[in-house]
C-alpha cells in the first residue's frame, strides 16, 4: 500500500480547496446571469405594457359610481376576483388603459341603474345599464385558462369600444344568475352567446 507523504497530502488538500472555490465562483456567475435575464424579461414586459397603453390612449376615462347608486334596489352582488379586460371577442387582446389590465379582488353590485365594480387596491369603475351588452360563461380570457364555465365575462361598451371583462366569483355557482340577470337587462336572455358572436356583433356595430 502506497503511503502519501505529508507534502503530497497538503498539495491534494490545496487542489480540493481550489476546486471548491472555483465551483462557488461558477455558481455565483450562473445566479447573477439568471437574475440579469429575469430583469431583462421584466423590462420587456414593462415596455410591452407601456406600448399597449399608448395604443389604447384613445379610450376615455372610466366612469365613477354615480351619487345615490347605493339607494337603488340591488339585483345581484358578487365577491371574487377581477381577471382582465380584452377587446370583445378577442380573448388575447388585453386592455391595460386606465388600470383595466390589473388583476385584483373585486366586489360587484348590479342594479337597474348599472354595474358597480369596486376593486380594493386598484381603480374601480361604473358601467351604466345602457352600456351593458351581454354576459356569458367562458373558460379563458387574456391568457388565463380556467375550468369550463369558470369565468363570468360581461360585455360592455365604452367610448365606442366593446369590452369583455372577466370575473370569477368566490362561489362559481353564482355565475349563471349573473348571465341570466344581465341578459334580462340587455335583452339578450336566452341567446347562446360566444366570443364569436360578440366579435361579429362588434364588427356590425362598427
């Protein structure tokens, strides 16, 4: 059996320590590179968001809740999440102007006067009943995919643009009641609506 002399053992120990230092250096470089890549992707997303905002700058400011709205008879309420808004019939064409691109918690109140959208931590808005167009159940909007019928999509008009806004109730069984009630208010009750139907309607309106 070969016995290593003390000098050789020290040399091997030095090599091992050197290798450990080299491994740490490579690992740190890899982590820094990953962080730079993530920052770059985030920057690109921010630029895309700003570009979209510029394209949608013609969309008027959203309406605020009118005085006395709370005095009217409440038809329906909903607590859940606001997912996104898109151009009606185009589920990937996200609208980001006026904060419509921000996901948030939401509290909806529907009366004969219109739809009040309260978003804690984000800008709320009001949709007069005259601007409501339809409601339907969907499973996807703005790249977000949910179980079949897991999304309540309300179509409304603002500044000449038809908009699909997606909501998900904490109690998804409520969605159908919203579809029926909005349908009665807008005269679309019983209509088998789909994103294709809305897109065709939008084209006719234009």
